[in-house]
């Protein structure tokens, strides 16, 4: 049995424009999501780094170790 040619649907100009607008909206939403995840990740990493510095300083003080501060 030979394969028949697929039938394609011909979209109207209005449908093509609507598809393009929808694709742009999806792309914008995806970029917004990526930027949000990135910002949250960087923020949490910074907070964890500051907490680690504070914890190390507290442990050094408790142990009586003097560590010069890095600039």
C-alpha cells in the first residue's frame, strides 16, 4: 500500500498572526521564568555565602583563632 501525501491545513493570515503572537507570549513567559529562577538562585547563593562567613567567624571567635579579614 503506497503512502499518500499528508494533507496540510492552510491557515488564514489572521490565524498565522494569532499563532505568532501566541509564540511571542510563550517565549516572553519562558524568559521571565528563567530570569526569575536565576535571580532567586543568585540571591540564595549570596545569602548562604554570607551565612557561612558569619558561621566561620563565630567558630573562629569561639576557638580563639584570629583570622585577618580578606578585602
